[in-house]
């Protein structure tokens, strides 16, 4: 039986990227959960809503922007909503669309978690 060919440089680079992503994601998940009681998906959701500068984000756009499936985003939004960090609101122009709106409590949690997120990101990705 012949040996499988050695992975190409491109495959090796891809594997290294996946490994690095896993290390950073796990470190972020642990730090955010331990220190602020939110997971990485919830933080990324808050981060994108804050970046929208208007305090609300259309869920369909949000799912694509943070690379979550519609169901994974819905679960994250449900957890954030249960904790009082976001609210859902219907779009007046399109009844099929739903906006995610940041609450004052959501802004407080985000502001507290942001330095943790950036420090872990710098310590793992920047290393």
C-alpha cells in the first residue's frame, strides 16, 4: 500500500489557520464566560450591534456578518434577550424582518467585556 502524499503548503497553511482560530476562540469563550457570563457568540452579536451605531441591526444581516447560521444566531439572541441585553423589534417596512436592539444593560455588559475580549485577542492572536 502506498503512502498518502504529503499535504501541500496550502493545506498546511489552512490547518494552521484552523488551529490558531480554535485556540483564540476557546480562549475568548473561556475568558468572556468566566469574567462576564456571556459566550463568544453573544459578545460578537453585541459587538456588531454596537458597531451599527444606531443600536439596532437587522437579524438577517447580522447572521451573515458574524458568520452564524440563522438558528445559531437566533439561539444567541434568545440568550441575550433573556438576560435583558437586547430586544427584538419588528421592522415597520417589512414584517418579515426583525431588528435586534441593544438595551442599556446590554451596553454596560458590552463595555465591561470589551477590554477582556481585546486583551485575550491581543494575547492569543497577536502573539
